[in-house]
C-alpha cells in the first residue's frame, strides 16, 4: 500500500494525537474518586499538574497523585531560600555537565539541583529518585491533618513496616529500638502508636520518613507529603539544607524544624502500589486504574501557566518574606559584639527579594563612597546581583574592610545563576 502523504507528516500527526490524548487525561475531572501517577521527573511539571488538579477537580471528589522528582530542594510558600538552603551548592560544577538520571546527586556539588518554591506552606525538603511524593486532594469539610498520613501508615504496615506511625507533628516516623509483644502490628491498629514507642516512652530515635504540607482553598484541601523510600542521598541532605547565613538572618515567615530522617526501605513501586490500594479502600473499591501523566500536560494552558510561574526567579526569590541580614550574628549573646564601638557593620533589610534598608558602618570608608554604595544597594533584587564584588567596585568602594564584606556577602547571598535556569 502506498502512502498518500509524506512519512514525516504521518509521524508528526501521530505524535500530536498522542500528546493530545495524554494531555486530555486532565480534562475530565468529574469522577468522584481519581488516581494519577506522573512519569515526569521535573518538579516544576509535577507541582503544576498538582495545582491544576486542585483547581479543576470536582469539589466533592477525592484525588490521589503520586510522583518522583529529580534531585531538588523544595521550600514552602512562606520560606526564605537564603535561610533554608546552601545556595552555593545548587550550581553545576565545571567538571560535570552531563545529564544525570535524577536518582542520585552523586558527589556533593555535582549536577544542578533545582530550587523550587511550592504553593503550600510547611518546611523545606530534599527530593530525589528515592523519594516518592504523595498528594491527596479532597473536600475541605472532611479534611484533617492526620487523615491521609494515617492512610499512608496503613499502606506501610501492609508492607510489613509495623514501626510506622503518625506523630504529634502530623509527620510519619519509624520508631526504633526493640519491642516485646506477640502477634502482628497491623494496618488497623492505632496509627499513632506502635509497640516500639510504648517500650521507649521518651520516644528517642524515631526517624522521620514523611513530612507534610497543606493548602486549603475554597471548598478544597490539598495534603501532600514526601516519603523517603530508598534515598541514596541521606548523608548529603544536611549539606544542602544547612545555610551558612542561618545565624546572620532575622526573618519573618516559616523556618524549618530539623528532624532525624531515615529510609523506609522499600522500592518506589511497592510504596506507590500499596498507597494506591489503601486510597481505594478508603474512598471506593471501584476506582479506575491510575492515569499516567507527564510533560505532555504542559499542552494545557493552565498547567503551562503554573509551570512558567514556578520556574520564574521572581517566584522563587521575590516571594520571600521580609528579613534582615547582618554581619553580626543575631544569636551572638556571649561576645556582646553588638556593643563593641568601631566594629565594622553591614546590615541589609530585604523585602520581596529587594533591598529596602541599609546600615553601613566602616570606619575607613569615605562618606561619598558610603552614599554611592547605599544608592546602588537600595532597590536591588538579591537574585539579580551577579557579583557583590562588581557592585562594590561600581560604587568605587575598594577598602580592605569592604573587601572582607564582599567575600562575606558572596558566601551568605550567592547569586542563583540566571543562565543555568533559563537553559535547563
């Protein structure tokens, strides 16, 4: 049989039909219970699909969404990236410009790590290929902070993870130590306690394996959590989530609470399948098979709009609540250095990512240079400053003490790397 059209045109049409069919999966969200699994590793794509499901799903429906991201740091809606992460580690090194498979951050500093500000509250988390993210969207009227964490605990216990429970912070933890009891600690037992906890009343050693964040809209509730299933990066996560500026910043907003973490010890597919099964038990026994979604959903206008917003540097950095950074640590109570006369000082007040106030006290700095530096600093957005050295040089400031400030600022407030994100 002869083709009446060029082969390239037939293939192009087939691909467009394929994309259209996949993106249409999100076009029919009236079912009372739905389940989705993403094959995308892009955190911007997955969070945008998640937001679309929250906005467009039926107000009385329950939706489960599961996805795995490539290595990235995800901060809460009201958090400060300079306070929550070591931004200097997020840039790719010159030694490694090859693509990674999204599962391992390899050695510290290798590969580019995304910094993403999500739309929900809560603290900062590190995602990688051994971390499964689970989301449940449900009617707000029936929402509680523990309801779906309990669902996940039941799913874990069905896989033999009897040590799992929901703690008082609504996180999922694994109790440690030994327990003396007979029988099996199963899914239907108290999801807020375990025999291991009861024999360890001070609760020492419980490892956090799943944290949660929430977003409530009119009539709808979103609860999403992480699950450290089998992360290969537990040893380097503290490096990425430990900011060198922590003691020098006084901030509004939400600061993360550090907790000892551990892996559950399952495969991703085991966790996904068991969570899907428990979701079905909770809401219905007749849920259709999970729908697969991926980057093709960017063909949907609202998903693309959310994606573009999340990727913008203004969303990531300019949404930061007001904070002040000073070269004098705010918790410096022993040396009383705030009361030492003549001590060089630099303090910047930052609102919406832009400098709105300065305090510069350098004994060897001429007044003209100080005024010039102040004028240049005022209104500058931190994430748009490519080099603090260049900024001080433009103000004509070249003193030895100013040089020390430049090095300090480069360490505390590194540029995010404008080109890297645009090209990714």
